[in-house]
C-alpha cells in the first residue's frame, strides 16, 4: 500500500466535497486520531491515515461533513 502525502489527502478530501480543509498534517501520538481547527481549515491526522484506502478516505469525508 502506497503512503499518501499530506497534499494528496487534501486533494482526496476536496474530491469528496469536504469544505474548508486546506492543510493536512500527519502527527504521531498516542491519544488523538484527528483534530480540526476552529475554522475547519487545518486538519491534523494520526500518521496511520497516510496509508488510508479510498474507503477510509470516504469514511473520513463523511465524518468531517456530517459529524
């Protein structure tokens, strides 16, 4: 499985109609899977999302748009 870049995740989310997210950053930590800035422009994701399949990206997009 290929590793996605942060820019590729931004593009994938735009293709899935996720509004506002302009920057994605991968973080390696033990407690936070994802966090979204107050304005919704900056998305921090656990580094595991760098290996996300299209199905996982679909689910992430649904979570970000529908809560």
